[in-house]
């Protein structure tokens, strides 16, 4: 069998391979540094992977940007975000460089090579469902960087390359991102037993009027979850203000469990309290409000194989949530 040298492969970048824009030959060292920054999300992390100093990595990236005539990374307060030019370049060189590293014995163990997986989403869902589901991957060497936040800014950061995946509370619009359903969350109207005993079954008969004297607890002044519940279940507009606002659903849960008033929560967040009797559903409609959470990514195959592992495990776990 004829031995094939890696430089004989048509898809392996060689020193004479042109960079985007026809600016001249590519330098393998610069491309390796570029790929390390692209995958790790920062010059400092890439320096650690490559065994270089951070100033050396910075200098090499600037050199590559001069050769391409385009900015490859947007400098952020924490790390960097790839530009569209960087995404295109990574798509061209990632697989060939990985093949070349394997062929020349320069690749490292998978736990050393793989960059962290950057995952973001609602704090409550991350803490109660996602992190427990992903716990086994940590023992296998998968590194996670988890960011809680609201869907809209997190999706903007995903488009900018700051995250690998975002769990979104709605399907992203446009074609920049792809998304698949992850789970359905049911919303429930709940209060502590002290309020449930006073209200009784009246919400089913009287509707919202039965809750007029009960304080409303919510996580934002515009009452987003409660307003949706009102429209879907009671067929009307919620026209009252909150007695207490806590910008954290876990805080809302704690306040309501302690007897502060009533609220609307995702069922997954208060399952234990409902099971124990610490919270009581004030109304159980035949058709409760449902919201679908989506797992969003940038299109294309991820350069980091651990992103695929995290994605697959999340989708598998989501079928049971």
C-alpha cells in the first residue's frame, strides 16, 4: 500500500494556500493559532493550549488579520467573538489542520485539546434541569462554561460567537441561528396553603376576581408570565400591579412558599413544593398555558466535538422533562 504524506492531501492547508481575499500564502503557525483562539474563545486560553505566551498569540492573530485585510475577532471585555470572516476561515481550515496534527503526531489527548463548551440559558432551567443532566460529562473530561441570562441578549451573544448553544424561551427568528425544541414547560397558578384555604375553588368559578385580595408576586414589573396566564386561561388582560417583584424565579418561589402571595411559575420549578404541599395550585384548567424552550446554535458542524456531546445529551434528557 502506498504511503500518503499528509502534505500530498488536497484538503490539507500548505504554506502556499491562499488566504481569503487573495492576500498571499497562509502560514501554518498562524492558522493553528487562529484555530486555537476560535475554539477557546480567548487569546489567553489559546496561549495555554498552544504553550505560547499571550502576547505571542495576540501578535500572530494581528499578523493574520493584516494578511487577510479583515478583522477576525471582536475584542470583548471577556474573551473574543469570531467575526463572519473567522467563521468562514475556520470552516475551511479546521478539519485539514486536525488531520495534519494527527498525521504528524502533534495532536493532544481529547481532554486537553477540546475547548470548553459555552452554554447559556434561563438560570432556573439551568440549575434545576440542565446542570444535573450534564453532570456525567464532567467526569468524562468535558469542560462547561455556563452563563445564565434572558433569552434576547443571550441570542445576540450567540450570534456574536460568545456561546456555543443557548436555551431560548422562544424560537429565534431569521436564518442566522438554528433551533430545535428542547422541552415544554407548563405554567401553574400557585400559592401557599394559607392563601389557598382562603381562596378555595373560587378562581374556577369567579376567575381573576377571586384573587383580588391576594398579593401578586412576580419577577418583573411588566408581569410577563402572569399576563400570559391571564390571557390564555381567563381570556382577559391582567390589570393589576405586583406587590413584590424579585428578578429571579427562585426568589419568587421562595417568597410565595413563605406565604407572601400568589404567582405563576413553570411547573418544573415548583414540582417538589407542589408534591409536599408547601404550594397549592389555585386553579387547574383543562388547557394550561404551555411554552416551548428551544436549543439554539449557529448553523454548521461545531469545531469542538464536545458541543455535539452536550447537545445530544440535552436533547435526550429533554424528552423526559
